[in-house]
C-alpha cells in the first residue's frame, strides 16, 4: 500500500472510533482531502482510495488540479471567495465552504444566475474570535442566514470554522460545540470542523465533515495512534 492509502485507512479508522465514543455513526462523517500541497498523482491515489471530496483554499489552484483529475470528485473551495474571482471559481469548484461576507454571497448569487447554476455553500464562523481568521461572529449568524437564505442560487447547507492551532482540548471542545449548537439552532445539517491535529475532537463534538491535508500525505507511523 502507498503511504497515502495507509493514511486514508488509518484516518477513517480514527474517525469511526471518535464517532463511536459519542454514539455516532462514523459513516456520517465525511473525509475531505485538502490537496493544496500535492499534485495529480496524489489526487489519483486519493480517488483510488475512495476519497470523493477534495478541497483547495485558493481559486488559482483550480486549473492546476481539476483538469485531468478522475471524474466524480466534488471540488470544494475552503478559502475565502474573493468577489473578483467568482466567475473563475465557478469554472472549477462545485461547493463553497468559506462564505465570510454577505457581499461575497451576493456576488456568487449573481454569477450563478448568469450561468444557471445552484451551488452548495457553508458560512464561515469565527468562533474563536481571532483577528487573523475570517468569518462571521457567532452573534451574526442568525442575521446572516436571513440575508443569505433569500439568495435562491445558494443552498446553505451548514457552517464551517477553524480552531486555533495548538489550542488546549477544552478550548477546542468549546469552539466545536459552539458551532454544532449554532447549526442545530438554525436547522443546518452540515458542520465542517476539524483538521489534521484536532479532527477526532471535532468528530466527538458533532462534525459532519473533516478537512484533512498534512495527515494524508506524511510518512505513516509504524502504529495507529
């Protein structure tokens, strides 16, 4: 097995164990591969391992990774959508997971109208309150949802957040729990949270979608953690 295949298997096992600890079904948690550091060969290997959702954080990566990739991949843009790049983004990406401004949503709506498209989106929420992070504050979510839900070319599936790198477990749990509660309060089914270093905690707190990059491509350890 390739290193990537070993890592995919181990990460899926860890997702299932984390879900089971809180009585959840691990199959309800989707693995999204973040491919920003790799190329076509790694993408084909991921596809061969059954990974069908992949993500980039920059629009410019679209024409590099999408053409020539296996069919059946849902490409997700997980970085902020710049309004001037919306038309280009729609060429390459199927879902937009980091809508962090109402203006960006409105521009996406107009471009979708022009192309007769409907796209799934997630709203990015800056639960941690870090100045370096994008996203709406938790207090803004209700009002933002009212504004975005009238945009009929955008299907608001849920919320997304990024936790502080290296934060203590209690901090991570509070952030993930807050996002899960915001989603539940607003009838949203998708909660995208958890990355290579914290995805098991995120799954325990209700994540439905984990975004994994580094842990998929590093040299596997000799044993499963």
